[in-house]
């Protein structure tokens, strides 16, 4: 089976599930209203210029806002659309006119052209730095409105739209960290790692600046609370973009402040491994192995880390502990046996201990029960029995594997927030192999109690087909299957 690498933090993007403030629906960190302006002033910059297009755009925007006030939204929308046309013409006629750019920004945002609006606002502020102070109140109000407009898209999981809306809001007004923190997490979840890191660093700079002394106590408290999300998101982005050396100091800081968060430890060990610091990685894994009260998933993570380091004996011990804590963890059973196979098969210089051989046979038997069409499980059991001095079942097991109409290989379960996913491969065995196979999966909790089932049909093309299954249910810690019919 292919082992996981660069695992995500367990609580990553938790704002999606838990970030809604009671009663209001806004994601945490909460927005409490306009903050006082910073004390710095700006240079004037490019002079504003009026022409027929800017005057027309302003008149149409005034009409639109007036129509909105009296509830004539359809007429307001038409005026906003016409204002956008005039503002675009103003920019086309004079791109360096800050007046034209800021009108374009306002009209574009009002018509839902968020990216265009954000870019126009940013260009206006660049052309005329005086706008930073002169338009601060209206820009922050636009920021607040876009914040609220983006919330439903967070709750529905439409992250590309959130990125568009919040990205525009951040270009319009970048003096508060709330949107930056949420935007950074969403960007990271969507694979835009460099941008995620950048906006998170911008958020941190605001939170750690004198600006926090200028806001009210509730806002300051929210800003400080939101800082907890910055380093995990940055570390996640660095890991996912294979920047392991850069991730190491961030993870070290996270472990210092959150020593019980094993996912940070596992990620740091992976980073050490990827940067050829094997001794440091093994030391971390050994430290985790000594911790009391680990859960089945922790032992599995520990085993996978040691397995990838080719520390197969230690990995086997961890997989045994995982399979003891969750007796139906098929993956732990396979990996526990695989660890011994790799270490001892074709290795004449060392011999498995009686305890290891006993575990080898026990885990292989349980592997077959949960994975009855794994030809490799039958082979593994035969190898273990031979080491116990029992060759009587050797032919029976190998014949049973050869008689299977299909073989299942490469199974792997990944725990998700709402359940689990399973992937793997089905191989036809011989000319009489079926063209379609249905597998009935059962999922179990740590106690071995079934929590639900799901079936998947796999079409074999060219003799093989892919298993891809999603299961929704709580507390999944193991699984098995039967081939239907």
C-alpha cells in the first residue's frame, strides 16, 4: 500500500465547521464594527480629474444608492450597471486618473465584479495615497459589507467565491486582520500556498502592531484569538508546497506552545526526514512512542513515520499497538505484517523473535478476515506459519489465493472530518475474472462495533479497476469488506 506523506493537520480549516458566531452567522474571528483609523497620514499623489465619464458614473452611482434606499432594487441594479459602463470608459480614457479608478472600484463591487473592483481600488490608492485617509471610512464600510456577503459562501463551502469576495475586500481595505486570517485558511485549503502565507503574515503584522492599541477591547481580543490560526496555516502551506526547511522553525514554535498536539510533532518529524535529519526525526518518533494515552490513529501515524524511515521493528510495534487499540484497523494489520516481512524475509542475518512471529501470524489472520481477497495476506500468513514451524497450511493458503476470481491490493483508509475514504485496486485473476465487482464495506469504531456500511462497484478495464469510496459516519477506526455474489 502507498503510505501517506505530508499529512494535513487534524484541525485544519476548522473555521468552516465551528467558526460561525451564534445568531449572526459570521465566521470567527468576529467583526465588531469600524475600527478607529491609524494615526499615519499619506502624501497627496496623483491629482483627481473630472470628465464626462467620471461625472456620469458618479451621477449614476448616486441614483443607484438613492433607489436602493427606497427599496427599488431593480432600478438600482440598472443604475449600477450603467455606472460601471461609464467608469470603465473613464479608466480607458485616462488610466492614471485616481478618480476614475475609485469610481470603477465602487461600481464593480456594486455589480458583483469583485476582482475588478478590488484591483481598481488598489490602483486608485496607489495613484493617490491621499485616498488612504480620505476614503478610509467608505472603504472600511465596503469591507464590512463584503465580509457579510462572503459568509454564506463559507458556510456552503463555495471557497472560490469566498476568495473572490474576500480578496477584493482585502484590496479595498487592508488595515484589519479578520478577513486576512479567514482568507489565508481558505487559500491554503485551495492550494494557493504562497498567497496564503503572504496574507497570514500581513494579518500577523497588523495584530502585532500599535494598531491593536487603537481598537476596542472586544476587537483586540478577537484579533489576538485569530492569531492562533496563523502559524498552523503557514506551516500547512509550507508542508504542502514541500518547503520543509522553512516549515521546521514554524513547527518547532507550534510544538513549544502546543506540546500535546501530536500532529505538529508528526509533521516536524516528516520535515526532518525530508531535510535529511533522520536522527532528529527518529528521536521525535521515539519520544511519541513513550507518551501515555495514545489513540489508535496516533499509533498508526507513529508506525507510518517509522516505516518511512525504514525503522521496521519499531514500526511493527506501533502497528501492533494501533491494531490492539482498534481491532478492525485493516491498514494497521497489513502494515504490521509488512514491517516484519521487509525486515526478516530474505534477510539471513537476523531472525524474528517468538513474540514477533506470534504477532505476525495473528495480524495476518485478522488481515485476511477483513481483506479476504488480498492474495498478499495469504502469502504473509504462510510465511509467518513457516516461522512457527508449521508448513501444513502452506499449500492450502497459496491455493486459496490463486483460486480467488479477483485480488484486492493497495487498500488504504483515510479518516475525514465526516467519516472516511477508502482507495485501492481490484485485479482480475485469470481469464474467468468478472468484468464488474461489487465490494460491500463495513466500518467500525475503536471498540470493534460496526458504525455503518457502504458498497462500491468496480469495473475492470484491462484487467484492473480503482476503488474509490466515501463513507459518512462518526468514530471510524477500522473497516473490512466482502465481495458480493
